[in-house]
């Protein structure tokens, strides 16, 4: 039986009492399907394999290898410092502009990579998706999570800059993992929608880079969030990454306070987009093998 024949149905996994193997029961699931997240755990081995595959493919047959994870945000921060910091006199909340810009870029680069990888993950894994059954949700999550390695490497430069500019860590640093997970949730929320839409509408892959470039300037990376006010501040706060970047910068540098409006809007918007993306992904998942 082909994968296409199995796709319109919903498999249920049952653990056998005498074996570690799983019994797959095929049942029709009309309409909206439940998330059935327990399947992710059942196929955790495949999840680990896909993560490791994406990490190896990213640096295979490259001259500089993993150094690209550092070069990109460093060079961008240097350019921003030269044009916006020195010539544009952009406010940086009393932090040296290079450190200010890089602290935002290191998280933004992680977000942008995770969202782009998740958006193209199903199309890039078309051979796997069209041949065997597994929870398709594994593909965008694994692709997005592969960016954690780049983030960790780029964070080493952030630590070096903090030492150079003599910026000591504060107790707020304990909140750092929260904002990193938050950034991953925002990337996954958008990536689920784009990955599902990209299977049917291939021009979505051209929209994602444009949105990333637009979002770079709509996020408080080259300027401080306190630089805006009134309706402009509210409008920019509706960008989920605004609250995430400001929170991350607060956790790392310990300067100022987190904007409650930006954080609140980020939580609400991300939750809505992530949950709706999960359910939409599950609804159209049954057609992936036929379309991709």
C-alpha cells in the first residue's frame, strides 16, 4: 500500500504487551484532527536523526564550516555599528552600540534561520514524506531546532563582547533560557503555517526571506524599544519578536526593564499563531504525500 493511500487516515499506536514494536491501526479522521502529540515521542528516534542530518548538511563541503554561524551576525553588527551607531546616533540604552546590536542580532539570526528552515522543511524532505508514514510535525520542528547549534556558537562572541566592555552578568541572566525558548516558539509558530502552505503554494518560499528582511527593521535590533512611543510603539510591539528581543537583551545585559506591553502582546500573538498553526498543519497533513 502506498503512502498516498495511507495519508487520508489517522494511525493510532498501541504498544504490544510482549514486544517493543508498535501496532499501527488505520482509521479515517474526517474534519479537524486532534494534535495527537504522543506520536512525537513514539517517533523520537526519527526526530533525533532529522536534527542531526540538518546540522551536518548545513556545514558539509564548506570552507569555513561552522564559522559561518559567527561570521554572519558579527559582520552585520559591525555594519550596523558603523552606519546606525556612529553616524546615525541611534539610542542604545547606555550600552556600547556594538554590544547592543549584536545582543539583538544573535537572537534574531537564530529566529530567522529556524523559521526559514521550518518553512521549507516539508518540500526539502519530499522524498521522505511521500514514501513512509510518520508524524509530519517532526519535520518542521527538527529543522527549526537545528539552529540551536548556531545560536550557541554565536553566543560565545556575545560573552566575549560583554567581557571586553566590562558588562557583568546580573540575576536576570537566569531568565535567558526562557526568552530563547520563546524565540523558538515564535519561529515554530510561523514555520508551521509557512511549511503547510509551502507544500501547496511554492511561491511561499519567496515570501519568507522578504518577511525576514522586513522583520529585521521592525524589531528593536538597530534601535532601542524605548526610542519609539505612541501608536508607533504599539504597532511595533505587535511584532512578537519585539518583546522577545527586548527580554533577551534585558536578561543578558541587565539594562532597564522589560516592556510589559511588548511581552504581553508577544505571548498572546505567539500562542494564537502557534496553536492555530498546529491545528491547521494537522488538518492539511493528510494531503502532503499527494501534493509534495
